């Protein structure tokens, strides 16, 4: 069985994104769907002394642009975002190990949001041991408007015979479309990891940054042990 996972290229995603990549045989970054304003594609949460806090990449966007068409805004947002991260995690035990490379990517002059997100995802994935091949949907020659048909086509284009959906896929995927295409269908079954954090009581579902900075090499095991998949 070749298991294909598909997910939007979010900004510094939560650990569950990397768990999906870790257990799949191929990972497709779905950059051909509509950008969702005020969602996870250009922002995520970290933990500060004041609690959970959003870090955001400002973008230029016009409805109904796809993720790959959205551009990064100018201005000094990079300096402000990095200052927020540094203030929140300077005392984290593994901050100095990871931050220089992350900061360097954030300061690269990426014109497109998707390019920035993909660069960050590749960097973090390498640290976590995500070895499956990474594809961009925009480079796979798939042109399907129906959501389920698009996933079926991308899975087949990646050479897969099984598709790994997020848990929420149970609510909208048409199982019969996968059956007709001869594809097995699985759903990710995970629980957010718990681990030592700075700044008081534990906060769940943060950006993977929080996990890396606080746990270092243990992050790989914590992500792997988040769960598995079910039919």
C-alpha cells in the first residue's frame, strides 16, 4: 500500500500536520484551493507570558485567489514577528538550536505565501524525520473543482492506492468516489501531545514551534506517538 496524505501548506502548522506527513508514503501540499482569510494559512499561535498569541504573515489577497496566488505584504512584519517569538521563547531549553535557521527562512524575501510556508515546512519536517516525498498540487497537472474528485486525482497522481484524510474528512468526503477509483480511505486519529512548556498551565494545539523549542529531539517521538489512522 502506498499511502498519500494531502494538506494545505499552512504557516508553521501544529504537530498533527507533521504526524500526517510522518506516517504517509507521500505528502501533497494543496496549494490550489481557495485561500481562507483569518485561518491557518498565514498565521498560527505560540505561547507567551500573556498566554496564547497569534503570529501572522500579512498578505495581499483578493477573493477568490488560491493559496499559490497570494503574495506576502511588505513592511517590517518580519522584524516584529521574530521579536515576538524571541521574547516568548528565549528561555526555552532548545530555542537556540532551532531559531537561527527558522529566523533566516522568515527573513528570506519570499514573494509568495506558499513558497514561504513550504520552505518552513521542509525545514521543520527534516528536523522531525518526515521522510516521505513532498509534492505541490500545483505541479501535478490535476484540474478538478469537486473537492473529493480533486483528492482522488491527486492521490492517483502521486502513485498512491490509499488516501489519508484528517479526522474532519468523515464529514464531507464521498467514500464511494474512493471506492470507484480503487483507493482505500483512512482517517488520521491523533491526540495533541502534552509536554513541558514555559509560561504556566499547558496550552494545546499550538504551532510546532512550541514543541520544538521546549522538547528538542524528543519532538520527533512526541509527534510519532500522537496516534495513527483508522478506517
